[in-house]
């Protein structure tokens, strides 16, 4: 059974979608959060955050919802032969994405934004001029404000300390694969080899991407400041990037490139079949396919072709289904009830409010279930 640790803003929704599709097809038992679609994030993961084992299942097969990692607690939930993998992204791009997406929810970022309005500068540049002045390390909602990838992996993300190398070595032992977003297709090939998946299983579309207008261009000075503020994320990334290339060499570099090319072809075929328009702004998307938005970032989605067969429709909707909608759908399939909502510190509420929520999800669910004739 795979377990994927979800890293904020690294491309993890794209990998999660793949596991959702795979798990749904195989009727896997998902270890879902008791509340909502994330494990009480940004608290450290605890086994009691997981909902009950579904009826008839002897163990959980897949766990892939948002969490801040605690390996020991996670091992209490998942079977012994679980494959652990996660995904890292260039720390500069990750931080820029985290900053843009969570400007309003991370207090350190929100304060920088307020100061920027006065100074008539960008919030990110004001933050990077003196990050320490905005950053209160005692405030848990500031977890993502510095070294967000280390934070999500449960490492000490606030500064270097003596146990860091050992903590890193533990992660190296625990994860069979650490994927690298900059080599996404090659990472997927290695994942496929690990889980016994073929190119068709691995075909994907890029999910949760911001519109071009939401992505900041970074000059050299900004990149330098981002790297020094997130120095531990840089260390983490460089360490696992090197490990990634060692794994790639073991697989065979030529073979990896050949397989990545085949995967790209399979993915492109599926995109040609399914997608009429990519990069579609939220206002143009129906509820079912509209990704969750924040106040500060526009996240784009996909419009499907109009004349799909029933079977294609089932596959294409799932391929492009945003995280919350797919999570809610699978939760409903697994338990026969709606996902529980609960306020968390980082509230990203369900896509529509409570009253409509059920109707929307049922409609979404029926749409999904009806179109491919799976039925529940
Ligand atoms: N395949 C692939 N390769 C490279 N990058 C990718 C891929 N898929 C998604 N992305 C980018 O990842 C960002 C979204 O990350 P997450 O899905 O992890 O976000 S979230 O934490 O779950 O909200 C988001 O980055 P930004 O657009 O910079 O915000 C996506 O564009």
C-alpha cells in the first residue's frame, strides 16, 4: 500500500489525484482524516486523526491527505509493508508559491502584505527585506513562513539544530522514493517501478497551478534572499536531489528517459482526449471542476471536451477533478456519508457552503458514479 506525504505547493495534488484514481479503481481503503480533507494541519500528525477502518477492510491501503509528518504515528496507522514516498520542489519556487497562496492565512505574510500596501511594494519583497521582523516562531500558523518543506516533513524548520542530520537520515530510511517536481515525469517512472504501475496509470494533468498573473517573476537578489531565508529547505532539497539521481542511475538513465518519453506520450494522448481548454480561470469553470481558490492566488483548471463517451467522461472528470471534490467523492463512496467539516487553523473550507455542499457533492458524486456505471 502506498503512503504519500503531501508537501504543500510542490505538485502533490497532481500525485494525489493519481493515487485517488488508482485507489478508486482498485477499491482501496483510504486512511482519510476524521475531519475534512486534511489531518488537523498544521498540527503534527497523530494516529487518532484518522477516520475508522471502512467496513470489510482489514487494513488501510492508501493515505495521501495533507499532513505535517510524524513517522512514528503514521506507522501506527499503516501496515508494515507500506511504501512511503513524497515530493519536493525547488525551494525558491515552493516558497514563492506558498507565499502567494497563503498570503492572507500565514500571519507573517499577512503582516508583510499590510506593510507593503503602505510602502507600495510587493508583499514578497517587503517580507524578504526583513523576514525576522514579521515572523513570530511561536505562532503555529507561521509554520509555512520559513522552510515550508522541512515543516511539512516534521523537521525542525526554524533553524539549524544538532539533531537535524539524524532527522534527515531517518527520512532517508523511511521514504523509498522522494520525487522531484523539476523532474516530475522521471519521478513518476520511478514511482511506477516501485508500485508496479504502467504508463496509462501514470498519465496526469498538472493540477492546482496558479494563473500566470499570480506567479511572481524573481530577480537574482530575490532568489538569493529566498534561498538564505529557506536555507534548510535548500539543504533538504539538494540532499534528496542527489539521492534522486543515484536512484535514477540505478534504474538506468537511458531507460529512465525512454520511459519518461513513453509516459509523456500516454499523458498527451489522454489530454488530447479529455481537455478542451487548459489554464481556465475559476469563473469559467463549473463547480465540480473548480479548484479551491485563496484570496491572494488564482488557481486555474480544465474544461473538458463536450462530446465524450460515458466511459471517457468518467475517466476525464477524475483526471481533472480538484482535490477537495475528489476527496469528498471518495469519502462518500467509502463511508456512505459526507466528509465532516471542522474549523482548523488553516481553514480551507469545502468548495461550497454547508447547505449547498451536500447537494453539490451528491450531484458531483452521482455525476461521477453515474457516468461510468459503477454505482454505489
Ligand atoms: N507535474 C507538475 N510538475 C511541476 N509542478 C507541478 C506539477 N503539478 C503541479 N505543479 C505545481 O505545484 C503547485 C501546487 O502544489 P500542491 O498541489 O502541492 O499544492 S497544495 O499544497 O496541495 O495546495 C503549483 O505551483 P504554482 O503554480 O507555482 O503555485 C503547481 O503549478
